[in-house]
C-alpha cells in the first residue's frame, strides 16, 4: 500500500482553472490524522492548475497544531567540524533525517526539506553550506544571509516568519530556525506576494495561520514536460502562496524545491519511514536541511 492510498482525500477540492486563485480554500475536515499522532492532519490530493492548459497539481500538505501537548519541532543540526559559510551540515534525505533523529532519541513523526544549499552531490551525504539563517536547539547552524527570510520558533514568542534577515535573533533562545529562498516570502498578511515567475517545478513551502497556531507544510510534485532544458509541470512561486493561503495560512515561505522537494513520515504500522509526496522518478536527493515534527507522549498527571 502506498502513502497516496493511505492519505488521499475522499473529497477533492474544486477545480480552480480559470478561477481567482485567491478564492480557493481547502476544508481540513476532509483530511486524515497522520497515523496516531495527535494534532497533525495530512491531505494528499490532485487539483486543476490555476491556469488553463497546464497539468493538474499533485499536492501533499500537513497541518500541525503547534499548541498540541507533546508536539515540538526539530531541524538539522550543525556538522561536528562546523565552519560558517563552508561546512555547516551533512546532507541527507528527508527519510534518513527521520530515521537518524529517531535513533538519537527524537521521535520525529514527519519531516520536510527546507533550506537552499550548495549542491555538490545528489545521492551521498557530504558537508554543505546552507543559504540563510538556521538554528537547531539553540545552536547556530548557518548565519543570517541577505535576502533570505526564515521561519523561527522559540519558547517565548512562539512560531513566526521573519521577513528581514537583518532581524535574526540570538540563536541561544531558539528552538529551530530554517531559511527559505532568496526573497522567498510568497504570502504576507493574507496576500499572495510570490514573484511573478512563470517557471513550473516541484515546490516545498511553509505557512502559518494568522494566530501562528497552525503550521502548514506543503509539497507540490512535478512531472517531466520536456527533456529540453529540462522543463517540468508543477507549481509557480505564486502558486505556492495561493496554495498556502487556501490551506489556511496567513504568511508563507517558499523552501528549496525541484529535486529537493521531499516530505516523509514515520509509519508506526511498518515501523519505517515512508515518502508522503512523489518525487520525480522516485529519486530522493540528499538535502542540506530538514524540519521535523516530534511527538513525545505527555506525562500523565
């Protein structure tokens, strides 16, 4: 059985072709729980493109209720011989990130790739440099970088998107921080702000509800359009903003996409990691950074 069969929604959303993309919304009542994890819903669906004469969009989205007891976030940590802007993390697939985190005592139930990074090797773990501000459990992983907004969570302020990289906080008080693409804010104050870039590709995105309670993680798959280039069917940057808004986000960030787009989960039935999205040709890239959802059963009393 595939993840597609496990989590396909029973009622697909309306086809938005030739419709105003800002009006599309998804009803999370159609989604399913992610395994036995409370506070996390998963939706896997296909829908028409926001523009005519394009292939449908194949999406996977997770909605995380950050107020759920026992839920927390984790991100890729710094490499042991860390050097800023040179050797910051060790690349790994999103599934391997879940597996290694669980082996180290962090029960990650799902994860998505995040930061853009210096890509030198697709399928082996190698040291790499992240592009933008990244923090893992109070430790700086990558310094802030001009034009790269980021998602951050700390125990005092909670979760938020930071548009100005110059406003990077002291990492010592931060649970996680993960950067998006350069000028990667695609949704702000409920308005789609993604660049008018017509290029279609696989996309990864992250959004927050207006009250910052609900975190939405989004992956959009791609299919091969032409071997020349090559070029793909998939989503534009503006589509990412529209989709995140439709899933209930008020602010949104575009993450590393293309061959890096991966979303995976820990299947408690098979006791193994499984992909939630469908990368082109099934290929999983070793990426520079991942963001994971951790669930620890709260203590009684």
